[in-house]
C-alpha cells in the first residue's frame, strides 16, 4: 500500500468559487486538474485567493454552490477535512504547544489508533528524514523557526496523506534560511513523490518547486503552465511582470518589425498592428557597439550585481529598458550603447492586458 | 539619595498600609485563635470537634461542586457565545453578566423568589405534581445561589480565553484526522487550562467564604462562614471563631495550591 500511497491521489477542482459571508468574492469559479504525484504551485500576490483555493481542496472551506472537489475521481466536496487524508502545513505552522516534537509528529497516527511501537518507528523515520534528530523531546516554544517548519512538515507527512498541502511554508523565515530550506524541501518533495499543492507569493520558490505553476490574480487563474512556459510565454502583462523581470514595450508593428524610437526590432511573423504590447526579458538583450547595432540608446544607470550587471537604457523604447549584461562589459552611464534582440525573445501580449 | 533607597522609600507607604490593615489584624486573629481555654489546640478543634469537621467537609464539598459545575456550564456557554453570531447574542451576554454587581444578599433573595415557599418552582410543582417543591433554605438553594454568583465571573474569563485560541491549531488537528471531540480534548481544553485554573480558583475561594447568600437563606445551613458568625455573635466564642477563620483560610489555600500543582504540568505545557 505504501508504494501506492507514496504517489498520492489525483485532484480535480470543478468550477470552485468562493464568496465569503461578508460578500468578499475571494475566488472566481475555477477548474483545475492535478495529476497523481505532481507538484502544483499556486502563485500570486497577497490576497489573490491562493489560501482560499487551498482551503477548499483541504476541506476547510466549502466552495460556492456548483463547485466540486474530486480526489481520484471521487467527489469529496461534502467530506470534512478529518476524513480527506490530506497532510497540511499551515503558514503559522500551528504546532500543538502542549505536546513535544515527537508527540506533534505522531499525533495523526495516534488518532488513527496506530500502536505505540509502530508509531515510534514512523516518528523516528520522519525525524531522520526532516533532519531534526535530537529535538524529539523539546517543547514547541524551544524551537527555532526553521525547526518548526520541519516539524510541521514531518507531522503532515507522517500520516501518509494522499495529498500534501503547503501554505507559504517558508514565508515566516528569514531570507538566507528560506533559500537553504527551499532546496531541502524540493529534494524532500521529489523523494516523497506525493501529490503536492504548494502556495507561495515568491516566484523563485514557485519556479524551483513546481512541476506546474498556477498564476493567480484577484481571485482568477491568470495562467497555468510549467515554470518554463509561464516564464518564456506569459499570456498577459500581469504574468510577464509578476514572473521574473520583464520589459513591457508598447509600439506599432509594421511588416514584422516593432517600430521603436531606438530602431526597428524584428519579430517572428509579418504582422501589422498599430498598437502592440510586447515583452522582452532583460537577459535576452545583447549589448554591442552602438554603430553596428540594430537598436541603440543611452545608458541611464549601471548596477553591478556580481554575476552580471543590470543596465537601464533609455531612448530605445517608449520607456527605459532593463538590460542584463555580462559582468565583463565596460559600461558607464551617459554613454551610447548598442543592443540586439533575437526575434524569438520578443513575446507579443494581448494589448488589453 | 541612591536609586535603591529611593525605591525603598516609595515602597514605604505600601508597607505601612499592608502592615496596618492586613498583617496586624491577621496576626491578632492568629493570636486570638490560640487564646481560648484549649490554647493552641483550639486550632485543631476544626478537625477534631465532629460538628466543626462536618461543617468544614460540607463547605469544601459545596465549594468543589460549585466550582466544577460552574466551569462546565461557563465553558460550554462561553465557547458557544464566543464562537457563534446570532440575533440576541449581545443581550444574552449582558443578561448572563448582569448579576456581577449583585451582593450575596440579593442573590439569596432571588433564590428565595425562585425556590422559596412562595417561589416559582414551588408554584409550578404544586400545579403539576400537587406538591410544593421548596429547597431555597437548604444547601441546594445555597448551591444554586453560588452557581448564580460565580457563573458570570467565570464566563467572562473563559470567553476572553476562547477568543485568544488559535483556530489554526484546531484546523491542524482536524487535518490530522481528529474528530470534533478529539480536537476539544487534545487542543482546546489544554489551551484553556490556565483560564480554568484562574477562574476556578476564584469561584472556589468565593464559595468557601461567601456569607451573604447563606445568611439570607437561613441561619442554620452548615457552612463554615455561618458557623464562624454564630460562634462569634451568638456564642461570643471569640477564640473559636478566630481559629475557625484561620482554618478556613488555610484549608482554602491548601486546596487551591494542590489544584494548581495538580494542573501545573498541564498549564506549563500549554505555554
Ligand atoms: N474568512 C474570510 N472572510 C472574508 N474574507 C476573507 C476571508 N478569508 C479571506 N478573505 C478575503 O479573500 C481574499 C483572498 O484571501 P486569501 O485566499 O487568503 O488570499 P492569499 O492567500 O492569496 O493571500 C482576500 O481579499 C481576503 O481578505
Ligand atoms: Mg494566504
């Protein structure tokens, strides 16, 4: 059974919307499918409805009438959370203060009537897996933030859930720890291979952890795709700007060229659009000598970041362009610089967005 | 003047007041208790003299029952009132806490109106059963009065504690498979333990020492404060009433200390 359970259940959400009692429309009706063993990330700014969606899947909120939640094609909409067999990691961790670390981890097994000996073995397994040996008998208020996060994860996984739900598990930690735990969490989730739904507002977390990412905006799903898809082919200005750094260029397209103040930029196809919106990532822009370049502008500022430098160039498009240049390029603000952009790197966006 | 001596100087008035109005009468009480014909043995009378011992037992049982029933009623009601919004909620809370200001005499009066010879319960039972049910003047009437007296106080403490509960903990327990009962047992009640100890101690001590209600209901209910009163005013037995007073204080204090250390581990663990 454990090999089967290790991969968990598949999830389908059908037209699940949520309107709270006070009239807040937290979630527009959304439909979503999550494959067995997949890690799906819900990504979006604060207040966009990520937690609401997660709580509907968990069984802590009921979707508005018409919405259904299915696990392995079984309708779970009316099943309360205690019978859904989901492992949940809360943003605040919600560890039981009246229990030790091992009692926290073993709580779900105790509730299920797992015998003491078997329980202790499973707890020991998880203590080793999450790297918290030596803390078993501590009380929760004697743990650091990173340790609490691991205990919360161990507790959620101990019951061998069909689905693992995590609500911003790293947000409460400081930046350095967050980066380290992100890698650790990624390895752990891959090793478990269980269906996982992970909520975050941090796009780099989403990219690293997600098999697929659902970008959300104001209670709506803006785009669903692999990290590569949402990064390279965003379907809206919101997604383009939320994921990574993006230059948004507004210009006319004539015979397959963006007509810019700094020159003509070829794009794929030979469209003619009087008012187009295009996205160009800073790292896809190459710098070169101004004389031979298809585009040129004036350097406004240079920020040395270490592995690269970020130039802000004006006069190329309707607004300043961010350009990532190799750290060996000599660039000074005030100088004229040439730029070249491959047609593949220009992504047209729907103009209304 | 150094900082230290300044602090001590500031504490001086407090020390004087404490000595004059608390320590001195207390010391005098202790001395009086040992000044009877039996000397220090007068203190043992509360345990050795059968009538006193029975009264002490009665009082402790009454106070314990009051505390337990109060905690149960107040917890259920407080949890419900804090967690649910319904029309009339504010009025219900106001009514429940209305008796806060009543002295024991008024509470006793209300018990007589309810369960006395002309009381509502008597009228009702007379009509239904053909027999008048009257218990205001017994220990049951006193028990009812003490409940009436302590429930409002405890409800307010419990409601404040319930408001501070982290609902995330309950959701976490449920996600791990805990039934509503298991959530109460493993998460909610442990988190409320400090509030139980604090408000239960006050309910218990109040029930041990309350006098007004007992006095209003009847002069022959066997509780310690009544006994002290009769020994003092009717028998003019100063040393025995002093010894009984000290005994009342010590026994109450001992039971509370015991209860606290008993629940101490739970409270400490609940952080
Ligand atoms: N219990 C609630 N009652 C009313 N409004 C709520 C409730 N929970 C969340 N909301 C609102 O719903 C919206 C989405 O919230 P949430 O799902 O928590 O967003 P996120 O997790 O993406 O930050 C927000 O506007 C929030 O204020
Ligand atoms: Mg949230």
